[in-house]
DNA sequence: CATGAATGAGCCTTCATTCAT
DNA sequence: AATGAATGAAGGCTCATTCAT
């Protein structure tokens, strides 16, 4: 077979992303289980079945693997929020997100990742990605709380900004519980959010 | 002057605890700022103005310093909860604890310690201390929520166990926000708890 | 159009040498700037706009690139010395070489290469090339110093062998100064050589 | 035996310097033999009979060991120049230094060190130390050449600044020859310097 | 011929911990 | 009790080189 210069570009890119994702996945698993610092690159390599050289071929630094992970997570979140808002607004949008969030928490591979970041949070690049995601979520919540208040579907004795903070506390707290392998019962978070917002209880 | 044996020992014990506490305080500061793994014993020694030898004289292991810290924190919490329950019951007790908790969050030296534990949580000794404290708090909350429900001062459409979980989520979430140097405005957590519990808004 | 085999080969050879030289040139630049060990093949490839595979296609080893460089330098020196001796003899020949040498030193790309070799000098292949060049130069100098002494144009109180050593010291010292980015003023070396040899000062 | 706080200070300092020097000596030997980059800290440790931890206890970095070496060399040079000038002036001072310098070159342990620096010369700290030493030497030479010219003991057709440069070329060139394990015959450099300066030949 | 992903030995450095003084 | 020099296992990362495409 004959290869023109750079011909196999498409195939290569495919392979490249496949392998990159495999490494990321293994890194995720180990970061979640042991935290960033206690996870060694050697161990990730072992788990991913690659050599150390390959790891650093894809990620110049162990930290860069974490950042890649966070970035893709943030991206997914943003995408998801957009998708939700395409279909629902107000309380419904928020509850839809709660549901999606609960699913994430249930995923055993994703729980525990909260702590992976500990100690590296202050690193500018990490902080940046985290902030981006936090901001996107905050705005989503605030935006839809405002709509809900206008529609009269939630309490109106507390300004949306404060309500948004409260909701995020619930989210973060629930995430942390999940991280501590305390099972979060399905629907629990949604109920809590409803109670907090003073919206009518579900009827399903 | 002549010192009786007992006296000298008392002085020694005093010195011992003083120094031990100084080390713990420095360890706390650094663990909070950089996390357990990224804090080196050398750096703690430097900050505490002692030699490495002295450090390991007081704590056989770096982890032991963390455990000492957690244990004293747990002890303080238990003491505090007991004190509160001596004076108040039901919602009032819970809100009193919320207030104390908020004070802790405001203390810049204490915020951030939440993450210090990351990666070491699974270590049996650490997990044990954490569990003890968590259990004490949980029981305190559940106990007083039950009383509150009996008194009709909070919603009764949700069982106390679930309410307790929700309250703890708020606590943990707020603590995490504080750790991320997002200022938690005074009284905010109390309001959120009231909203969640369906208890009447404060009038003070 | 149709190309006869021989023709194609000529073209190929042309391309081959062109590329080889491009690599050598980039290697030279980087070796000069950072030394042999601190220059990475990856960096040379980047500078030359080629892939690592290509580099190792032309040079089986990083060291081989250095050797290629040294060899072509030695070859050039030998050619130059021969050329000079075709036209001049005695002091004039030496001074002509001094002039050529000074030109080389002035070339910013060539200065600094002196140190590139450090650490690899002892490697047989490297040592061989260096020795060949050093010997050629030494013999050239000695030969022409002898002629000069016969002609009475330089001091005769010191045997040519020792004079040759002295002259080479001046050369090497000047080269080193140039390498340390200390500008060597034009003609300075020639004057020094004249002073050392006791030959009459220039009158141009 | 009873030790007061910090009692053994004197002994400790003694031991400290002894060991530090031992490491420095071993580093010197290996740097000289293989160059800075090709010398591994592990190899120095092996040679000095210490652990890697100890090495980095004395020198935070491999580079710092080199800098320590250069600094002590520069210091020694400065001390020596001062000593010489206490006893001699003019040509005599310069020739005294030449003699001392030749001795250094003869020392097999010291030859070759010239190249150890290659590749690291540009590092600010290294460059600084080197520059300090070079400046001290330059000034010493210039100063004494000026005196010599006043006394009429050397040629006066060339300004001292240029003569100083020439002399340094000879020095550097000779040092390089020595580094290339080409034996520099005793007195050779002195003769060359005399010839260059036009001072009367020695009569001893 | 050219490409660049993959390799893995090897390097510098860190850091918890020990122990002679 | 206090000190800090010494230790050495372990980790992150580099880089020359190979080879399938």
C-alpha cells in the first residue's frame, strides 16, 4: 500500500483520541480512588497498558491529564445545561438538571472524583476550568430560578441569588456525600431542592 | 528552689501540650492551605520553629498529626453539641449549631481544611475519627429534628431521617463553598436550613 | 518527460545532500548555542522542520550528526590550508590563515561551537576527527614557521615546535574568547601572532 | 555525656565542611572527566560514598555543586592574585601568576575542568561567578602590565589593554591544551608570555 | 522516503523517617 | 528532650531511538 504525505490523518486522529481517552479514563479511575497526589503516573500507565513515554506523549504533565479531565467534564456540563434549557425552563429545567446530576453521583466511577482535585485546586489552570464550570452552573440556576419566580412556581420571599446559593450548597453537599460512598437515594436531592424552593411536591 | 516530682511533671506536661498544640496549629494551617500530601513535614517544622526530630518526637508519623487534629476537632464538636443540648432542644438547638458552624466557616484559618483530608480519607484511622464526628452530628440533628416535629415547629411531611440528610447536605455544601474562598454570608446557612425545614422565618 | 535512471539518481542525491546539510546547519546552530548534551534531537527536528524519523534516517545517532559536522569542518580546514600554501609560504601563509580564522570567529553562528564538543571529546570517533584537524593545522604552522625561520623573517631563538605550540595557544584562546561572546577585534589576533613571532609589524 | 543545646556546633561545622568538600572534590573529578551533563548525581554519590539524600542535603541542585566549585575556585584565584601583588609588581607579578597557573594546569585533577562548564555557562549564576573571576584576573594583568610599561620592562608599542587580551588568550589556550590532555611543558607558558611582551628572556 | 506515535532506561529530585550526638 | 545530618525508596519527567504505516 502506498501512503501519500499525511494521508492517514483521519485514521490517526481517530486513534489519537481513542488512546487519549483511554488514558484519561484510567486516570479518572485512579484519581477518584486515591486522589491526585497519591496516584502515580506509573500506575496510570500500568492501568492503561502503556509506557510512561506514551503517557507524556499525550499529556506533558500529570497535572495536564487532570486538567484534560476537568475540561471535558466542564464541557459536558455546559452542553448538558444548554440541552436542558432547549426543552424546559424554570423549575422544570432545574429539576431536570438535578436528575442528571443525581445520575452522575450514582455512577460509581464518578463518585470520589470530587476529592481528586484537592490540593491542586489553587493551581491557576485548574481553578480556571473549575470556575468556568461553576459559573455556567450558577448562571443556569439563577436564570431558571428567576423564571420560576416570575411564574410563581417557587417561593418569592427570598431573592434568586440567595436561592441559587442554597441550591448549589445542596448540590455540593450531596456530591460530597456521594464521594464518601454514602449512597444518595434516588430522588432525594430533587425532593430536597423542592423543599428548599417551596415548590409543590412531585406527584409522580 | 526545690520542685517536688509531681510538680515538675505538671510543668513538663504543660510544656509538652503547649508544644504539641503549636505543632498541630501549624500543621492545620498548612494542611488547610495545601492539602495533606502537598504539605511536607519539613515545612511544618519550619513554620513551627522546630527541628524534624522534634516533630517526630511528638507525632510518630505525619498522618498522626492529621489524626490528632481531626480527633481534637471531633472532640470539640461533641463537646459543643452537648453544650447546646443542655440549653436548647428542637429547632433552636439545630439553629444554635448552625450558628456555631457558620462561625467556624468564617474563620479563615479553618476554611480549607475540608480538603486537607482528601486522599487519606480511606485510611482506617482517619475514617474512624471522621465517622465518629459525622455520626455524632447526624444523631444530634436527627434527635432534635424529631423533637421539632413533635412540637410542630417544622414540616412533618418528610421523615426526620431524610430531613437530617438534607440538612447535612447544606452544611457540607456550605463548608465546601467556604473552602473555595467563596464568602458565606452570615446567617445565610441558617436561612437555608429554615427554608428547608419549613420552620417560620426568623424575626430578630 | 522521461528521466533516465542516472538522472533521477543525480536529482535524488542533490535533494539528499540539501536536506542533510539543512539538518547539519540546524544542529550546528543548536549545538553552538546549548552544547551537545543539552540539545535534543527533537529540538533540531523542530528547527529543521522535519520529523524525528527523518533525522534518524540521515544520521543513525545524534552523535553522528556532530561527527558529520566536525568532519566537514575538518575537511574545510584542510582544503583551506592547502589553498593558502598554494599561494603563500612562511609567515605570510600563517598570517593568511590567521585572517581566515579570525573571519570564522567573527561569524556569530560559528562562535560557541568550541564548547559544543565538551563531554563528547573523548569518544573515539570524535577524538579522531578532532585530532586529524589539529594535526593538519599543527603541521601547517610548524612547516611554515620553519620556512620563516630559514628566511629570517621571525625570531630564531626558539625552536619551531615550541613556537607552533604558542601560536596554537593564541588561536585556541582567541577562539574561546569569541565563544564567550567577547568580541575579538579584527586584526587583533594577527598582531598578537606577529608579536609572539617577533616578525616586523605590519605596515598596511 | 550531656549535650547542651547547639553545643557541638564547632564539631558539626567542621564535619559539615569536611563532608561538603569531599562531595565537591568528587564532583570536580567527575565533572572534569565527563562534563557536567554527563555526570550523574548518582555517580557522584557513589564516588563520595554517600546517599543521594545527603548530596541534596548539601547542594539543593546538581548545578549548585558546580557553582560551589566555581565559587571556591574564583575565591582562591582572587586570594592568590592579592598575595602575589603583595610581594611583586609589574612583569614579575604576571610571571609569578603564570607560574602558579602552570602548576594548576599540571594538576591532573584540575585539567579538564574547563570543559565541565560547557552548556551551563549561560546560566546566570554560573556566568556571574565566571565573570567575577575573569574580571579579577583581567584587572590584575592590566594593572601590572601598566606598571611594567612604566618601568620599561616590556614593549611599549602596544597599549596595555591589548597586551592584556593577548596574554589572556595565551592563558586560555594553554588551559585548553591542558584540558585536551596535551601536556604543557613546564615554563612553556612563561616563555610565551615573555616573548609576547617583549621582555628579556629568563636567565635562570 | 517521511512521519510521528511508542518505548523504556535513566535522571534529578523529594521527603518521610531514623538515629547518633 | 531536642537537633539536624543521613538515608533511600519512590516519583515525575526527558529523550534518543525504533518501527508500523
